């Protein structure tokens, strides 16, 4: 089930969300030009839990770089076009509404705090890991957590691959996000944090951060759980 759009209009132009997407795409274009040297970029600018949990903070401390800085840089790195495309699709669909609900400045703070929480969750689950963590999915998981609280009744258009046919239909966001989170939690529970792969626990941590931060950062006029959709001639 792949979301492709929602029916949730915004009032604000989502300039921060657009900037985040453009930054991630620009960084990926730079990565693609490095060829085999991109592995060194992941090692230098990705977030490695051991650098934070077991001092010294990183091999680059003498240059002023640290694991804390790498939490931010890691959010803009991606390991392939599908990794980038999937993350940016979710950010494009859901991020604009959260920016609309919070405003530009608070959305920026929310996004990066969610990404920090995601990285710290992964570090807590596997403090000795030397595998760099990259990608915006931890921060985007926070966006999905906020969407679950604020717009669960919004209709999301999704496509389901049936062989070579992609069947589109509309479903409420609570099911789209709820199924997504259940898959992350299930995968995290079965995963081995010591093995390279998807940082499932980062997704769980980012989502939880989104749920916790939203009440403090949303605009006061934005209700929880979205407007109720009434049926009939008076709806």
C-alpha cells in the first residue's frame, strides 16, 4: 500500500517542507557524483551510535565534528534513489499539512527534534553499533505521528500493486499511518540491531516523538483528530 496523495488542503505555502525536500535531493545528486567514494561520506557524515555512546565522540573530533553534528547531517543523506524517493514521497504528502498546523518556525523545530529522537532511540537500542545511520525517515516518522494526531480522518489515495496492475483507492489516514507504524514496530521487534539494514527502531522513536511534541508545537486553533466529516445535506 503506497500513498500518493491526500485530500487535506493547506493555507500556508509549505516553504520549509519544500526546502527540506530540495536539500535532500541536492545532497543525493552530490552523493551520486562520488561513485565508490560515497561510502566515506556515509562514514563521516552519517550518525554512528558508538561515536555518541562511547567517547571519543567521533574519529573527526580533532576537526570539530562530532556525533551530535552527525545527527543533523545524516538526515540529508540517502542510500539510493528508492530510499530517497520513498522518504520524499511521504514528506511531500504529509509534511505540508504539519507545517500548516504548526507554522514555519515550529515545524522546522519539530522536524529536527523528531530526527534527533529517532537517532537517539537507535543509539539506545544498539549503543555499540559502528554502522552509520542515514536518511530522513526518522524525522518523517515524527511527521506521520503528528498527522495521526491531527488529521486521522483525512482521505489518502493509495495504490496497491496487484501483479502488473496498480489499483488506486482512498482510505482514511488513520489506517494508512496506523498500518505503517504497526509494520515498523513489528519489524523492529524482530530485527537484530547489530545487523546493517533498515533502522526500524529509529522509525519507532521518531513516531513517538511526533506524538509527544505535537501538542506543544501545533497552533492553538488546530484541533486534535481533525474536523469531523458530516454526511447528508447538512454535512
